[in-house]
């Protein structure tokens, strides 16, 4: 068995590739920013702070006409709805065969590892 870092990096790469194919021209980071603006009414910058490349992603959302200041435009809300359906499919496929208990245990362990190193 390989060390955890290998699997974390491999999973991140696979998620990135899957998202790139599913999002058809929208980066994973752009999606994360779009989803944050669509689902949080405040503190969006704080919610996105752990991610690299957020400023560029936000600039691209504004250039697409999906974000005006810190508010989604009608086109941005429509894009969010369309992309959210695709992302839900990726998430479903990612956890196929994994029980809720296994998923929660994995997230809990990863969270504690982050706390230990943070």
C-alpha cells in the first residue's frame, strides 16, 4: 500500500480531470467560486481562502458575465444550476460503493490530519 499523500494527490488529479471534462470550459476553481457565490450570502472570501487561484477564477466569472461585484447575474445563476447537475453526477460516481459511515470516517480522519499539521 502506498502512503496517504500518493492517494490524496491521485484523487485530486482524478477529480480535476473529471471536473474539467464535465464542466466543458469552466475550471474546477471557477466552479468552486461560482458555487460559493451561489450558496453563501456572506463571507465568500473566507470560504474560498483555502484554495489557490481564487482571484483568477473570480475574475473569469466576472469576464463571463456571471458575477457582478459579489452578486451572481441571471446568467451566473443559470450556469450554476446547469453545472451543479453535472457536479452532482461526479460526486455520485466518486462515492459509489462507499457507505455514509465510511465517507464520514474518511473526512473525519483527513480533517484531523489537517488540524495536526496546520
